[in-house]
C-alpha cells in the first residue's frame, strides 16, 4: 500500500490526531491532573497506536513516521496558537524543517 492512498492518508491523520490529542491532554494536566486529562492522554495514545500499527502492515516506517510527525506538528502548533501561546521564530523554523523533511522523503 502506498502512503498516498486515501486509506493510508486517513490512518496517518488518525495517528497524528491521536498523538496530538495526547499532547493536548498533557497540556490540560500540566496545571492540575484531572481524570479528563488522563482519559484524553490515554485515548490519544490508543488511537495513535492502533492507527500506526495498521499503517505499518503495508507501508514503510520512514515515510509513515515523518508523515505523522508533519501532520501532528501542524495540529499541535495550531492548538498552541488557538490557546494564546505565542510561537517564536525558532519554533516556526523548526516546524518548517519538519515539513521540509516530509517533502524531501516523500519524493
């Protein structure tokens, strides 16, 4: 299965959403650990793990890993911006490098 098939892209998105959800749950728990934060972290990791295992049955680890990180980067940076956390030039540059790496390995 190619990484660019719709089913694989959907699973990459689900894995990225899972990892992002776990990160958001950790942010929720950073001020006070709550049951909700723990549930969000756990659900995110379960979604990410199941999605990634299914993807890896038919696609190469390298491109899958970079693809998930690229999508996750966009989701987490968008979330950070939406809650008012400023992004400095260094963070934006790092995100740009992740996305550039995705472009390089996908061709």
